[in-house]
C-alpha cells in the first residue's frame, strides 16, 4: 500500500493549521442585545409554533409527536450521510487524491456523467457550458448530440449551476472555499496537489450526492413510521437498512450513477402515494406533489420507467381486487401521464419515454377503467372478470407499445426485449451477451437471500406478506361467495361505504404487490435488488402495525416482540456494519494515469479515440479528446458503433477491423489485453461473444491476440505499458 503523507502547500502557515484543528466549525452569528429585541424574538417563536399547529389542525400532543418524529428522521439522515462519507473516504482516501486521480476514480458511466459537470463548470459561463453539452461533438464523434436528451444529465446541470454560484459568491466576498496540500505518494512517484472543501469540484459533487442520500434516510424513517403507525416502525426500517446496507445501496462506491440521484425521489414518491391511498379524498396539492416527485425520479434515470411500470401494475391489481376506487386510480394515472409528458418535454422529445411499456400501460389501464361496464356486462364480477381485465391490460399494452415503436421508428429499447427473452429461452446475440455476461445483470445469486435470512429481513417480510395475503384471500373468497366486496365493478358510492377499513387494506395490498414485483425484478436481474432490499426494510416496519399484529396483544407486548426481533437482527447486522467500516483502501491506477498523461501530452486536441467503453469515459473526462463509443449502452446507434469498435476483439481479419475503425474516423485505438482474455464464465470472453455473432470465423485466433504481439501491418504501436497499448490507425 502506498502511504501518502499530507504536506502543507506553499502559502499556508503552521499557525493556520493549528487554528484549523482547534476550530472545527466557524460560525458567523449576530448576537442579540438584551432588551426589546430579545423579548420580541422570544414571543415570535411560540406564535409561529402555535400558528403552524393550528394550520395543521393538530392537538398540542400530536404536534409534539410530529416534531419528535421529524427530529428522529433528521438524526437518521445525518447518521446515514456521515456513514456514506466515511465509507467513501475509507475506500479511496479521496481527500488525498489529485484532481486526475479523483477523475479516474469515477470509472465507466460515472466518468461519462461527471465529464458533463466538468464541462459546464469550466466553461466561460453557465449558458455557454449548457450549450456545449447540448451540442456535444466529443462523445460520439463525428456526430453532434444533445446529451441532455440522451443521458439524463439534469443532476449535473443543477450541481454545476450551484457550484458556479457558490464559488462566485465566495470569491466575491473573498472567502476561501478549499484547502490544498502537497501529497507525497512515495515509491519514486512525483508529488501531487490535492484539495479539500466545497471549492473543489469533485468534493462539491460527491458532498451533495451524499447529502441527498442522507435526506433519503430521513424519508425512510418517516415512511416506516407512517406506514406502521408507530415511530418504532421508523426505527425498524432505519435499522434494517443499516444492517443490510451493502444489499440496499451502492451510492458510497458509485456516487455519480443515476440511481444515486433518482432513488431518493422514488422514496418520496412512494411515501406520497401511500398518503394518497390512505386518504379518502386526496387534495390537489398532494396530487401535484406526487407528480413533481414522479418527474424528479424520471428525469435523472432512464430506468425509472420500468420501476414505475411495476407501480402502475400493482395499483391496477389493487383496483381489480376491489381495494382501489376507479376515481382515485384515474387521478393517479393522470398524474403519472402529466409527469411523463413533462419529462418528455424536458428531455427534448426522447422517444424512449413514449415507446416504453410504462407509457403504453398508463393508456391501457385508463381505457380499461373507462370501459369497465363492458367487462361487467359480459359476466358478474369474479375471477373471469378479473382475468379478462388483466389479459386486456397485458395485450393492449404490448400492442400499443409496438405500434408506437413502429410509428416513431424507435428501437433504442430493443435490447430490453432481447434481455428478457434471454432469461427464459436460449436466445443470445451480441448485445444481450454484453449484458448477461456481467454479474449484475445475471439472475440473483443464492448468497443474497441467505444474507437476508441472517439479518431476519427475509423471515419478517415473509411473515408480513403471508398475513397480507391471508387477509386478501379471505376477502377474495368472501367476494366470490357473496359477491359484495369487489365494488370496483359496481358503484363507487358502495365502495366508499367500506371506508376506512377497505382503504387500510388496500394500502397494504398495494405494498405487498409492489414487494412481489420488486422481488421478481431482482430475481431476473441481480442489480435490481437495490429496489427490493430497501422496500423489504419498509415492509419490515409493519411488524409494529396494530392492524396486522393486533393478535399479539397489548401495545407493550408488541413492542417487546419488536425489540426482540431487533436484538436478534443486530447480531448479524452489526457484523455487516463492522465489515463495511473495516474496508480500508487507497485509489491508485498508475497504468491508466500514464495512459492519460501520454494522451494529453502526445496527441492533438482533435484526436479521436476508440476502445473499451469504461476506458473511453476516462479518456473523454480527463483529456477532453473525442471518442466514438462510451458506456451508455441504451441507444441503438451507440450499440452498433460499439459493435464495430469491439471487432478488435473478434476473430475477423485485420483488414475488416481496420476498415471498421476508419469508417468511424478513429485515429487511435486503446487496446487492453484483459478484454481479449478475460472470461467471467464459459462463453463470456469477448472472442466467445463474437462467435455467437460471427460463427463463420469461430476457431480462429482472436485478432486482439495477434495485434497485441505485433500491430503491423495494419496498425502501429505508439504507446504501451503493462495494461494499455495505443494503436495508431492509418489515415
């Protein structure tokens, strides 16, 4: 391990450092004089509290309880923020990295997203930076693309505007925003400068990511407390999240990924949806808040549409079973439609939004509700009617989705269909294998449910789900026998007579169905357990619910049972936390640093590069050179460009590979031997993936192996170290 010694940079005195250590927090405060001003403030605060309590319509006791809940939620958020910051620093020693090392630490997609933040903050003005990312000439040379339309970059735009505003104000008032140091890296390496503080772009970026996810934990506490009807439920949700932290999030390792920005808004959206489901007549304000949170979830992440599809499906199932009124479901659907339309506009007409299964599903469910009389006219409400509605939803969604894709000529999400098809059949193609050969896109590993069992998260959720299912089946049986529960097919006034018991049941039914949907997603694609695990933590709060566990007895007995569960959970949970705290690393990637330094100093600013997708993101971020492929694999055109680039790792002839690169206008190819030889499992090395696509050349020596030994006659080697080799492509 390289030991870095923090050294004082020139211009800073030792006295400054001592004062800095003695004063961990500097606060400018305006002291109040005793007398009339103090009395005025003393009477003002109670008046504000009284007015707030009166506006909320709460008794003094209920208001104090709400205040206590919010205080505990804020504490949970602070602890999570500190936890994330600690893990991130321990893993990378981020405070001791140079600017180049910080950028290299953001690998693959992270580096691509961060590069646009860097572009905006380094531009002469915010508007000129925004123009550069909306007319980008570096990411898919020679194309000019609007990256705001393609890459869900609104988080970077917002953070860049905040950074420019912050540094501008601090410079105006001559307030220092960062402390810089000279770092001795040892082992004969040259010292580097490293900076801490919000004035450092990377520090500013990750700080706000962790603050947002600290706020997410506050929402989790409130969500658990609200769902269970007890602050103890909020504690259970929070503790379950911490005890299963490694299965719940990866923001501490990958801050710039889209889920780091989007998921907190999903938690807010689901909390608001729970409130709406629980409320007999939701206000317009609550529906607007639901729409805004839905929009904030969709804007940062292209995958949000699939999560919202599961939400709409769960709500529709609740409606079919009679737990959700048509009017309320239609209001929710309209809110989703408006949010989707706003997202479509803000994404400059991104066709993937309109051609998604989510968009088609919204229209299909709306139509089914509008024509519900047609279903009840065929036969009386029951299993046949429910099945007809379900089949109508599936069929109309599929038809509408493919019609829209055909009319709009969009095939960007075609790889999703191939990925799903490969999960249930032996279907394989180049793009599907690029996903399924990565562990995070494979089926859920068996170790994951075992880890859930050790922390009791899975047993608790199974118990809760069984109780919800038992009550639902009892209602369904009662409906089938007596025909008086499934009121969604009859009059809405009859449904309202069942309030509030039916609403309470419907809320639990929705959450149970959402849990099942997240479970299915996680089983199919392991990466999506990042939705399953947090929702399991939320559902665990229901062990504090008197609605489900009234049979345990009085409140004190239920609390004792909950604390007993928490005590057993803590045995493995604390071990998991200690394992996380024990991760001590230090980022260093000298081969890539040598590569980037060579590119910066030995190639022209207009040089064009191709290579492995993760490396290309780093090349664009740290050198500003144009690239032809990158890690954002969701665009159909980009997938085909990457396929041409990756012909280097096929068994094709050198002439074909060179022709492919020249077709893209590539000047230099960055060859990594590991991409030629690496094999995550049988059939998953790059040459084997190409054998599926190019069977006529199967059995030949991969071209990457030949060119790694001698690049001639097709290319010439202009740089190499023990990891990378740069090949110059002839003009």
